[in-house]
């Protein structure tokens, strides 16, 4: 796990400022030269079949394999390995992921995480599932790239694995609530209805509400259980995020009845993060994933810091959770690159009359939490306790 995230971070931080950046991220191309995207299963120019190998982390052009319904990567980069398409390729999920032929599971790494899916005889549910699965595959691909454990609770790791229920509220209720419990993540499929989701966002006065955001938030709860609870990180996490033993139900009621504390912008990434330490962790975890994946995508398409002409106030080492960590400067570079990128892309969104791409402010208190999460992901237990106190500074956009 540590080596995967370290390699990814080094590539991101170096590529953002280098004239000789390595284009990877979400940038792919067909053998014919046409750019392809993460969701594609066929080239739009030459109709060549495409497939995503989750272990390579890349979408590739496919050629027919030696047996019926098998495939190989056209450039033979992985030798002569044979693949099948995920069994859900021709389903409403339209999964474009590949499965090695020696894998006994008919489903790919992402699809085998599904436990329950809403009735697919319903046309709306079929449409919802397409949007939901696109978001989930993006999540799972990022988790794999970071070297995080991704095992199915259903048939791979019943005790520590993760699974998803995609459910829809029946007429007259009860309402399906999106959430996490013991490795099972439930998503109300109506979140895939843009109009309904936007109404909820406005009713709750949220600046941001998306399917991929839901997935990143809920998986944060899962990884708190996997990586923090009962480990050397537990007490330091309480000191930074708050004591999770506080009554969760009471905290939710207080949030919805009284609203967030007045000073939440100086301590949290969102007002909802101020509800309870578990929600603060999950919100911060989601933003860690937002940052890493968005920067990776930008770099993959050649959008780097050397091409941006704008000055922004940057964070310093003193703002980090563990400024003495050997990789602290690299992480600081990554976050300052994120601040630079979102400043420009927010302005591009405004040019189109659209909401901000990243409608959040990041105070130093949040940066410390993101750095803590990064250290947890890397497995740097020696830095579980902060190295020294850090001064407060103003928020950045």
C-alpha cells in the first residue's frame, strides 16, 4: 500500500511542475491514435474494442484471444495474458472492465462488490444504474491505484470487505437512506436523477452533491473502520478530528435543528463535516480523493502548473500535520498544485455561467487533516503523533 501511494504521489507532484511530464492519469488512446476515455468500450473513430484493465490502471485496445469470447491487449504489454469481459458488459451497468480468464469470478473487481441492485425491469432504475456504475468504477479504479484494500464482502472477505446495495424507496416509503454500516454501503439510486439530486442539494444548502462525491464520502467511513479503528492512528485521529464516541444520532439532530457552529469554516472543509468526527473524517477523505484524481486527470491531458499564469498564496510546511515527514514537501507541492488548479478551473466554470468546479475553501486545519489521511493511507505509523505545533493561518481558495 505504501509503495503504491508513494509512487503515485511522486509522479503527480513531479509532473505538475515538470516540462517532461508523464501523461497517464485518465488519458488513454486507441491504437488508431484517437483519444479514448475511462468509460469507453469502443473507439469512436475506428470501432476497435476497448477494455479497462484495473490492475494496469489503463484502458487499452483489444484483439481477439485464442478462445471464444476472450481478448488480449493489442500491444501485448502484459505478455500473452487472456481476458474476458465482465459479465455485466451487456447489462444496464455497461461495464467495460476486463477479467483475467484464470479468475473464477464472472464479474470484474468493481462489479463483484455489488450485493443488491434495484429492480432492473424498471426503466428509470436501468438509467440510474448506468450513472451509478460509472461513478463507482471511477472510485474503485482510484482506490486500486492508491494501493488500498478492495475486497468484496460477499465472497472474498466477509469480515473486512466492502459491498454495495443500490436501492430505491418504494412508493409510500420507507425512504432509502444513503450511508455506511459495517462495510455495507447503501445508495439510494434516485441520487442518479439529476433534478432530484439538485433539489436535495438546494434544500440542504450544500455547495456540492454528486454521485462520485457520495461514493468517496461513504468509502471514507469504511476505511476509518479498516485503517484507523483500534490502530496506532486511533488516538491521534481523535485528537485531530474529535472523539467519535460522541452520540452520533444526537449530533445529527443538532445539525439539522440548529445548523453548524459559526466557526465551522475555520475548522472543516464543509458545514456537514462539523456534524460529528466520523463525518469530518469522511468529508476530508472524500476531498483527498477529489484532489488526487482531479490532478491526475489534469496532468494526463497536459494541464500542468507550468502552463498556468496566476499567483496564489500557498501553504507552507508549518501548515502540515507532520512537517518533519520525509515526504512532507512532496505532499505540500501536491496541495498547492490543487489550489492553483481549482482557482483557474473555478474561473473557467464562471465563464460558462456554471457553479464553481470546487466550491470549497481549505483552511490550514483541513490541510492538517488531509495530510493525516495521507499518512494513514501510506501506512506511516511512526508519524501518527504530530511532530510539532503549527501556527494558524488564513484560508485559501
